[in-house]
C-alpha cells in the first residue's frame, strides 16, 4: 500500500497553478464548462506524455484502470473519451502556448548564474532553427508538404548555454524560416547563431540596430568586397578574416554598414565554411566555435522527437488537429521545461523516481 505521494502528483506540484489559471482566464477556457476544466485537460495531456501513451483511447483506458488512484493524481472527475475529444475540438490552444512561455521563463531564471557547457563568453548565445515533423498524408491530408508527404514545422530559439528554449512556434510545413525571424525581438548584447536559410540582410541589419550580434553561414552566391584583413594570429582553422561590404546594390541598401567575413576549413574533412558576423573584435576562432555550438539545436530537436512523442497527435480531423497541433506541440515544451525545474535541488522530492522520469532527466542532462 502506498503511503507517500505519487511521482506524477509531485511532478505536477512544480506547475505554477496560479499562472496556468491566468492563461485560462485570458482566453475564457473554463467558460460554460461543468466538470472537465482546463486544468483537468492539462493533467490528462501531461499524463499521456509522461507515460508514453500513443492515442486518446490508450490514455483513457490507462486512467480508468487506476480509477481509485485518480483523486491522488489530481483528477477530480472521471475521464471519458467523448468528453476529452470535445475538449480537444473546442479548447483554445493558446492557453497552453502562453503557459509554455511561462515555464520557459521560469526554467531560464532557475539556471541563471549556474555553470554551463558551451562557448566561454559572457554574452547570451541563442541558436535559431526549424525542424520538420513528418506525418502520414493519408491520415493528415490537410498538412500536405510535398506531393506524397505531409509535415508540420517546429521553430525554436534555444539558449545554447542552458538548453532552455526562449521561443517556440509550430506552423505548417510550407512556412519559410524567414517568416519566424521577422517576428522576433532581439536582446541587446546577445548572439544569434543561424544557418544560411535565414540569410536576409534587412533582418540582419535589424539585429545590428538592436545592439545584438549575429553569426550566420553565408550562401555560396554571396558577393563581398574586402576592405582590409585582420591578422589570423596563429589560428590554424582560419583561412581568412576580412572586413568589408556587400557588392550587390539591393544587399548593400538593406545592410549599409561594414560586415565581417570569416572563412574556416575543417582539418579533418577539408570542407570550407564561410561565416558572416557584425562583431568586429572577437577572435575568429571563437566565432567559429559559436557557429559549431549551433549543433546543440539539432540535438534538442532530436531529443524532443525521440522522447516526447511529438509525432503522436490525438486526433485526425482538420478542425480538431489545427488546435491539437498547437496544443500538442507546445505540451512537450512544457514537459521539457519541467525537467530542469525537477532537477533543481530545491524542488527535487522524488524518493522513488519511476523509470520514465529517470530516463527523461538523464537524457535531458546529456543535452545541456
């Protein structure tokens, strides 16, 4: 007989209920709701994520098999499949989107001042990237991406030092990455590391004017006029370090100030990489390390897809799935922010962690 508190209950204790109620009231989520409130809905969704459930029916059957323990899990009403399906169709997904932003802010605050793995610089470093989530076209025809495939796209702005996302957005697979860059507000003094898919000189100049710095891989078609070169000072990977300006009239008009071009060569593969940045004083080797740290974003996306069930949507129809894609893709983000909070010594009260939670925490620690 269990004499303590269930681990799922302790995990949900880390959720700021007051902030969740604020998000619910903002969109009137509990309006005309009798029993199955937004909080009960969130508990069901979280339970499905933490226990690796694969469908709505699977979650309901699992909960009903533990009917006597539901009250101790935090549930105040029985969970039925029809009620849950109606909630998925009618509830506003922005409730969970805003709540994910709250959890991300709390996780970042918890990690401030703590030692980190990454480039040894005092500035905040963000990596911006996107990743496709491939779906079955026969099941989700409204997410058509190519003639024979379907997909939605995850966009994220990741804090490289601590592995906590600053921004998270889900769009259809055809949305260009540049559309997300135009929505961002840039933090003065921070570094933004991006791949060449975000090469837009108007947006790069917006980063320059905001007082932030960027490191981006240049396209092969870039036309650059060198004004003078900086000394390499014995940096073996660096081929050249140049200061200059853009040649094409439209590009020079969009970015009228000086630009720094760094060309590096991988000693193992011999592959050359050309980087652009607006930071004129940092060593070229550090700029190269900043760009290489962008690989943590790929590890972050892989971790989400492998361990947080991002591909399992609990619904198939378009009217339900449009809301479910926003809600369900932000829920792993909530779970991802639970992990650094639960790793804190202040809130770690897990006497007997189940296999699933230990596995998530161990894999999370390996990525940050």
